[in-house]
């Protein structure tokens, strides 16, 4: 008998997300499905839907993911409230204004207007939640600052599969013929800022690999235009094979305009990479002084951080921290505790 069944009534939850979470996978895809898998192991009944107005009979609560893209989330939230179901939200939020202000495309001004317009919807949705589940304290502090919302919350840390530490570099080395590489894993897109990494490391004669699906083909071509012969772009690699790539890397770099903290950084840390992270977002809350940090707007900062990390010994203490503090098992346990808090509060309100 599973833990939740021993403790009484089995919790029944509907996960809701953007409809294209599988066809356009990103960090929220991994967070949602890893959380689902590990909650099920704890005995929670979970279904997933990308629909806007699903019937909610039989569910104790609705768990929404992602307020950055708010269009679907706000409708799903309103649907839950209309049907009398408490809502918890994994916010997955960071303010994108700096990124849009610096974006050098003809659409940048429109994107900034879109972002600011949607802030009213974000605030409205957050206020309807029974509980917020940010991935870091600093994320919640930013939500309070940006939206004036002070809802109850529980920090649910992002996780990584400890199995990334058990892989061998040999599979990657056999295919690509190099090891001790510099690696950047993530969707190839302006927000992830791979072009700045390419430019920062243009004169560094160390194999540099970018692995990720292509969010913007024109951006990929721009990156290729500026890349030297030591740079490789791998636009498709199954998640299961990434472990070997991490093991073949000495440094993993994410110089994004923000990350919270970047699931790839957590996975790479488990595999033993030295970590270079953007200084925008929540990474410092996860990695502390065990990582190197760079300014995504400053190529010199990126280059210094990457080279310092490359020339330094592996930081085994970071591996221990991530394996202990930042696993999907722990994230699921904290999430289940949050569900019970919401259900108890709802029960007291109904009986009172």
C-alpha cells in the first residue's frame, strides 16, 4: 500500500498546462511530468489536461503550471474557480522586460507591449490561487514586487534525476570524437542567449557544443554565422542520451536572460560539470558559491566565468548538494504536503 493510501483518502488532482506542452517541450514540460510521475509513486491520482474548460467532478484540486505564458492558464484558473475547485499554481515566473527591451528584432516592441498587457491577467490569476508553488524564495519575492500579490506559498525546488551522475562519457565521445567540452543545453532561442556565448568564446579553442531544439531557425543561422570551427549545434538529442553529453563536458554554461535556475544546470551539476549560470534568475539560491555566474549582456563576463570554471577542479560538493536538496522525489513530497494544506483549509472553510 502506498504512502498516501495509508494516510487516508487518496488525493485526486488535475494537472493543467499549455496545450502544446508536448509538441513544444521546454522546462515546464519536464517539471510537470517529473512531478506527476513522482507524485503518483506517493499514491496521488493525477490526470493531465491542456483543455481550457474540462469538467472537474471528482478532483480535489487543480494544479496549474506557468504564468509566464498566461493566456491558457488564466482561462483554466477561471474554469476551476467557477466549478468550486481550489487552485494551486507552479508559477515558473521571471520578469522578461529586460530581455524584450534588449531583443534586437522588429517584433521586440510588440513583445514588450504584449508582456506588459498580460501582467494584469497574471495578477488576477495569482489572486485566485489558494496556494502558489514557486521554485525559489526569490521567485516569490519578485511576484510580490511585480504584482502586489501576497498569497500563501510553498517553495517547491526544481529537481534533477540522480541517474545523470551514473552515465558514461563514452557514448558521446564515440559519436563526436571529443571530450572535456564546454556544453550548453537548452532550446536554441534568443532568450537562452546562445549567440552571446558563441561570440564570447569565439577565440577559445575548446570544443563547444549547443544541444537543444530550435525555437527560432533564423537565430540558429545567426549563431552558426558567428561560430568558429570548434562549435557544434546538435538540434535533436533524446533526453535519455543527454547524460552522456553532460559526462563528456567539463563546463556547462547557461548565459540566458533569466533561468529559474535552468533544469539543464541541475542535470549537469549531478553529472559533475562545473556550472556557469546567468546572474539573472534564481540560480544563486540553488548553487550558492559552488557555481560561476555571468552577466548575459557582457561577453567578457561570460568568457571569464567559463574559462575560470574550465580551469578549476570539479566541485564535488555541488554534486552532493543537488543530489540531496534538488531531486524530483523531494519536489513531489513538498508538493503533496502543499496539497494537504490546501485540502485541509478548504475543508475547514466548508465546514465553518
